[in-house]
C-alpha cells in the first residue's frame, strides 16, 4: 500500500491502517467505477416536461436526482453523502430527457459554506420567505425564489434518505445528520459533515464548486473541541481524512486519457488573514497538510496564502509536502493580491476573504460569477509581423513592430469586452441584467450572496459581482520573439526583417545554422536577463492597462480584469502557431502560463522567479501563474527544506503572485509512459489542477516532461 512520492524520504504514516486502505482503494477507482455504472436519472416519464418552463424543468431534474441517486455508505467513512451519478463527472446536470441532458452545470466558482455551518440551511429558507413578501417582485423573480425553495426541499429529501440509510447501519453518522446541515453545527465533526453534505449535493447535481478556505471555515470548531477535550488531534485527523478520501470518489480505474482527471475545481485555500486582519493558520491548516503529505491525494489542489508574517513552521511544513511531488500545494502572495483586489474597488474586508474559482484565479468566494476568456498573444504577434497572411509588412525598428502588435492586441481586448460585457449585459430599471435566455442554476444560486436579495440567478447578475477576465497566453513567447528579432535583425544584422519572416513562414527550412544561432546565442525569458525581461514586463503591463481601461462604471458590479495563463492550451494552439524567431519550429511546445519556454531556462529556479517578478503583477488582478519543476534530489534532507523555504521567501519578497511548484523526476515520468499500470496514482501539477499522469494523453504527458527541471539556485 504505497502512495507515490518523488522523494527518497518515505511518506509519513499517521492514519490508521484501515483509513489508509480505504484511501488506496479510492485512489484506484473503486467508487468512480460505481458512479459510471449509475450515470444519471431519467425524466422521460414526466408527460408534460416540454410544456414546463426552463426553471420548472430544472427543478424537476434536481428533485429526481435527490429522490433516485444511489446512496453510498463506506465502512470507514466518518462523514456521509456521495456524488454517485457518473454523468456529473462530465460537467452536466446528470438527468436525461429523450436521451439528452437538458442542462450543463457550473464550475469556476467557490460557493459560500460558512452560513450553512454557522446558521444552518434553515436560515436560507427564512431569507427566501422574507424576500417573497416583496410585492414588487416580477413573475420571473417569484419563480426563481420558489426554485431556490425547491432546491432546499430536494436537499431535505436527499438528507432523509441518508437518515434512513444510517439509522441502523451507522448510528454515529445518523446522529450527525440529525443536526446538520439544516441547523447550525455545534462541533468540528458536525461542521465537517455539514460542509461535505452541501458540497456533495452541489456536486451530485453536476456542478464543480471550489471549497475555499477550509481552515477558516473549520478552525474555531476544532479549536473549541481540542480545548474542551471532545477530540484529540489524532481523532480530528482521522475525521478530516474522510473528507479528502471521499473527494476521490470520481476517480476511475480506467479513466479515458486526455487532459487528465481530477479537473473538478474543488480547490482548497489555506492560511492567510481573515476579514479582520487576524492570522487564520490553525490546527486544521496543519492537519490538512498532514493528510496530503501522507496519502498523496491530489484531488483537492491546495493553495496556501503566505504573507510577510507567515510563520517559519508553516513554510517548512509546506516544503515537506512539496518535496514528495504531485504539485499538490501551490503558493499565493497574499500581500500583493490584497493590493490588487483593493485596486479593483473591493473593500479591505472583502479583499481579505479572497479564495479562488476552484482553480487558481482569484475571486471573492460566495459572491462572484466568474469566467475567463483565454487568447494566444503569439498568434496576434505572428499576424502583426506577417508570418501569417500573404504580405510581409515593412518595419524599420523593433518599436514599430511592438506598436503594430499592441494595436492588434487592443483590438482583441476590445472584441472580448464587446462580446462578454456590452453584448451580454444591460442596465435597465436601475439594475444590471443579463441579455437573452438565462440558464437555470438554482443549486448554485442558493449559495451565492446577492441572488436571494436581487431575486436573480447566478447567470443573471444575481451574485454581488460578475467578473470577466481576458487571460493572455504566450506572453513569454512574444517577449522572446521581440528580443530575437531585435538582436538578429536590428542589432547583429544577421538577416533582414523580410527575409527572417520568410524563413519563419518556411519553418526554418534550409536555415538550420541560423535557427541554432537564434536558439543558443541569446538568453531568453526566465534567466534574469534584463533585456528580454523588459519586453515581457512591458507587454504584460500594457496588456493590464488596456484591460483595466474598460472599468469606467464605478458602481457597476461587472468587472473586466486581466490575468495571465494558458491552462495547457499551448497544446490546442499548436496547429495555428508558426515557427518562432527564437529558434523553435512549428509544432514545438512553447511557454505554459507565464513560465519560460521549455529548454530556454538554464539558470535555475531563482532566475525564473526574478524574470517573472520584473512585471508589475499587482496589475494582473485575476492572477499570473508561474510553474516551476524542481529536481527531487535538490530537496533531500534538511538542507533541501531550507533551500525550498528560501525560494518561497524570495518569491514573496520579489513580488510574485501565484507559484505552482512540482517535484518530479523525468525518468519516473518516462517509465510511467512505458508502464502506466505501475503508476496509477502518480500525480503531476498540470495548470491549476492536478492529474494522474497516466490519464494524460501523449501530447499532454510530453508537455509535462518537457518542462525543464530546475536546481534551486
């Protein structure tokens, strides 16, 4: 019963053998296989289904799910409730009518959980009843509020089925369910059960919500129990381990390969300060890290909020988890992010509550309808310089090239604003509303602040904030291209601009000596070289200024904010990309997120961080992801932990935003390609999510392998 590790130091053993065995079975697909066999419920017997409104159809589907989804009680679990319908894994409401799923579901959000824990689900019923007293509500608003009531009733039906299933078989779980989630939790165990039950139901209905700040949600409950002698730390760890093991219930033993499993956006955020500025870090923080350090469960990717006052103890614990590999733990620079959020107009109190959208893009949890719009800056650059298109333009300086590229970049951003803001929303009757048909999302809307108050759903400006974020990809590729052209054409005069563009059109054919000169003679982004890093910083700073210039409605809840990512799309973009001036051919995998192009980063992890941090990352208010892969041997022993903590400290001091650090040996990945059955649980960080390596297709696996591993220096 081994859990994969990249370290020569064994993973610790703290949990009971039976708990570890349950985790092992879950990670190998036992419960995911069960879910696939029970894909969905069916609505065909509803004779008047097509005559119902969209909201009524949705309500019928959710009710049927609550009534018929299989109930699962695992022998070792200490909390209950399971998302047992396999179609939910495919991001749809798992209900079919005439062979089709009527509704897709919702992801890229973190719903609100603390109100359920502290007040109970009954508090939502009271809020809805009060809101329905407003005589000025429209018919659609009344229908929406009744739909929220229907969701609560569906949860009650599902809850009663679990009460029935546990009363005799598991009286310990039955006792928990007598109190939660409809009434406030009174202790840590009830709080965790309440949190899981709501999360599991939302996920059962096909949605993929984030968890958010787990230690903030549960810390005081555990603190009181430990002080009162209700639990000891070992008992609490066993209870919390159930949460993580049950989160593996969608893993399948034979997952179809693609961009990887575990992309269900159930991220956890730890540590940082609370809304009043007090440090959150508590026993739940460390128990969470204990569990993933031992069991290698990567299905809840964790991001830790670090600041200038973070304790050395926490940073050392993070380093101990990181050295085992899997990319399970990432880092937020809390101090910088709070500056970014304040610049967007959020109050200090709201800013301090930030989590993410279940991936890594920053948002205010339980209050935000979020979506991002990715685009490839390299394709825009190729158009500007004439690599794509019939005519090669005339440029006399690299500045002229940059201005032409900037004009096209601004056109792209303007198009995104028009499509996702101007054409999507309208201000009328003193309210912002969505244009056109709104897809029902009542399960999600119930747990988003503002939806009850506004009597509008998640996709109809119900939440307090609507955030749309253009995400630029390929920024390092463009910076390298500008620098290479500047050197080859205008400084070293190795080739004229038109001739270089023609060479790139021809994919460097018959010009291999020049290609190798461009590739090997210049130092590119990721090596702490001021010349090329200046292009990268200028591009991203200008991009952020362009995006932020559209936020002119001070009172508008719709925010248009910049971010930097690819989320692995450098694979999808390959067919539309061309050869680059820095020596890469068409079909080569280039930069991921805001990380260096594979093979160009030759000066170590510290140099990568320095290059990345020369950009004003406060402007990238949605986030800018940096991926770093470390040689496992660099982290051996106490010196390895000290070095990794120093690297994290440097990232914070230099003004980084978000860092995904993975520890993996290339030889292990190559062996996993050859013998996938031996490496079923080997996890790697992909881009905001983790995946079992063997569930990635060959292109994605090669992308992970080609990321250059670094020494810490």
